[in-house]
C-alpha cells in the first residue's frame, strides 16, 4: 500500500487500484466543484475548505441529478398547469380533461405527500404558515364539487378558480428554497441514497437529529475535521483502505450495502472471528 500524504491545504485520496476506493474518488469528483479538486500523480486532492460545505454539496448533487423524480418536483411543476387554468376560456375548456389531470395530481402527488412521514418530519423543521391538514380537506371538498360539475362549464370554472389559490399555497410552500432542498433530500435518501449505504446517520432509526443535513455532517464530515486536527503519532491501528493511522477501530465497512457485514453479529465472517477491516474518517467520507 502506497503512503498517502496530505498537505496543509489539501486531503489526498490515492487510487490504490481497488474498485471501492476508486468509486469513492469518482463520487467526490461528482459532488464537489471543479475548483475544490485536482488530480495529481494518480491521486485526487480535495481542498480542506470544501469540508465547510460538503454536506450541502452532497445533497445538492442528488437533488440536481434525481430531484425531478420526486413528488415534490411534481407538486412544484404543477404551477404551470394552474397558471394555464387561471386564464382559461371556460367556453373552450374541457372540464373532463381538467378534472382528470387535477384529480390525478392531487391524489398521487399533493395529498399522498402531505400524508407521508417525510412531510411530517421535515415540515416540523419549518412549518407552513397555514394549517396544511385543514387546507387539504378544503381542497378535497372543492374537488368533489368539480366532479359533479363536469357537464356545467360555468359552474365548473367558478369552483376551479376558488380551488386554485388553495392549491397555490401548497406549491408556494414547497417552492421555498430551504423547503425544496430538505423535502427533496429526504425523499432521495429513501429512493436513491439508501441503495448504497444505511444503518447510520439519518438512516439510523434511533437518530435524534431531525435535520438530515446536520445528521450527515455529524456522522461523516465532523469526524474528518477532528481527525485532521489530531496528533496520530501514537495511533496503533491502520486504515484498511488507505493506510492512515487511526486511534480506534471505529468505522467498519458494515454500513455499505452488499460490501460490509454486521461486525457485531457476524464475527465468523472475519479471520479467527477477529475483524480488522476498519477505515479512517476520510475513507468513511
């Protein structure tokens, strides 16, 4: 194993030829901005200042690539359709088509998401300035009226115009930048991120941190900052991935799906029942 040498300003992630560390290196390149990384002598160097906003960049990457797949995106994007209906000519409109589009979006996106655990958890961080449960019931009543008025263009349009501002308040709430990033991050943690790892941080059922950005920061980024500040001259262990000295055998591979194993319950997977495959906080990141 080649020696890994960090500098005062940069962290070194050396390609050792293994697929796992190389996959991690590619992940760092994708997550961080071009000015935060450089490739030198078969190694990736990451500026230490990038640790100050790494958690933000981590979720930002997934939102940019996969955010459009979330119900939150479909709720926000429906604003275009609502604006179209606000200026519609009731004599040329087809209530049947409008109702079907609205009912499908309402049931499968808005109502479904408001009832979800993700909404309850994230909305507790910054509640909407209206009663979402009461507002949703009011919207449901209007939808029932629309269903009965599909043969009455004028009556249908009158109820539709009453309903639109009620739906708009939900769209406006999810469009708030902070709300948008938190709700999307929460959804993507379940449909994308958990394909790679789990059991710790915001995937730990016993976590006491409702803010998943902060939870990620505490689990992955802060340990790196602390490691870089510490003196490792008396460390007796070595990282199984990069060879850096480590004081404690704390970070195993068990959190990685399909790679690690439960080191507490499956000791027979290790040589002589003694697992020595532990990594440093930097490789954990």
